[in-house]
C-alpha cells in the first residue's frame, strides 16, 4: 500500500459513515460540471438510490464541447455517452437535464447557471444535492457549486449539500510531479489536509457498486480511451492512473453541510 492509499484511508477512518438506508432512501440531484463527473461525484450513491427506486436527477452544467476529439459533433457524442453512463447507474433519460453552458467558461454564465439551478430546485424540495468541492481546483467545478449555493440561497429553504473532491485530489501524494520538489510536495500535502480535515468528512460505502461505477465511467469512451482521437490524456492515463484510482475507491467522501436561505450562521458543517 502506497502513501496515497494510506492518506485516503486515514481520511476515511476519521470520517462519519452515512447509513446505507439513509443514503438509499433520499432523493437527490447530482450537479455534474461535465459528462463523466456524475460518476466521479456520486456514482455509488446514485446506483444505491436507484436500486431502491429512489428518484435521482442528473444535471449536466456544460456541454462538454472543450474536449479535443476528432469527431464532427463533440457535444452530441458526449451527450450520448452521458445518457449511457446514467443508464448504467439506473437513471432514466427522462431524469437527465442538459443545461449546455459552454464547456470551460461556466463562470461567464454564472447568473444564468444559478437561475437554471433555481428553477430545478423549485419542484424538488427535500432532495439531497451532490456537487464538486467549492474549492475543487477546476474553474467549471467551482462555478458549478457556486451556482448551486446561489440557487439554494434564492429558494429561502435549507438543502443538504454533499461536496465531492474531484480535481482536489490532483496534488501530492496522489499525484507526484517530478518537478514539484520537496517544498512543493509539502505545500501540496498541507493543502490536501487543510481541505479535507477542517470539517469532519462524511463517507458512503460504495464497494457493492464498484462495477456499476466502472461501467458508467466506461460509457464515456471519448474520455476513457483514444478511440475518438482524444488529444489530451485519457482519464486512466492521468498521473499514471493514480488519480482515477483514488476517485473510484470506496468509500465515497463528501463535505456534508446544510446550505440555503433558511440556514442559520454556523450550520455549514458535517450534519
């Protein structure tokens, strides 16, 4: 077992496990910045809920168009892959929402994105929310969660938000860049611990759903392989596979908090 596995194991050890019955029975909305993020954010939680028949809505914030592929219609391909991935997790096409904001610049549409999320929330009172870390380290990921937080505030209601680390893991010791140096590694490790330990993390035991998650991620062939001429590294190639392995490991980890207009000061902690 390497240092990345040890660190992730310690984080899991000091987190609070959410009861499977609680997870499975609560309807949810999953806000994915791009097609493939639905699985990375909450693949196990989605599969667990849908196996129980619990409603899940998957919302894709951007159109995936920034992916460098050698195909005529990148958006159409990534939409087909998203539908197939959701099917692997048990989500019907009728429960998928494509907002189609431009990939790579969601922040430029922040007002419209928040308004779109607000409209989705209005008829889904009581749904749990899943999104990336608000400080995940990727502009579209952070803009997604800002839009969710803004929309929750507008509703005047409280919402239970689960924030998942995605690109947040892209730092030492999960990723060890040769040019990072000792000082850089220390700073990366410090930032990792600061981001994960200020509030007690919550965890979902997703071991029983690993095959479903892998099938869902495999549906995103344009991102998992070079079949469609992908010019950047495929997901399994990033950090020699260590980043993706970290994301697919169990348990699924979240910052869990109550957010929205009806939340009093000091409520932003693991509930």
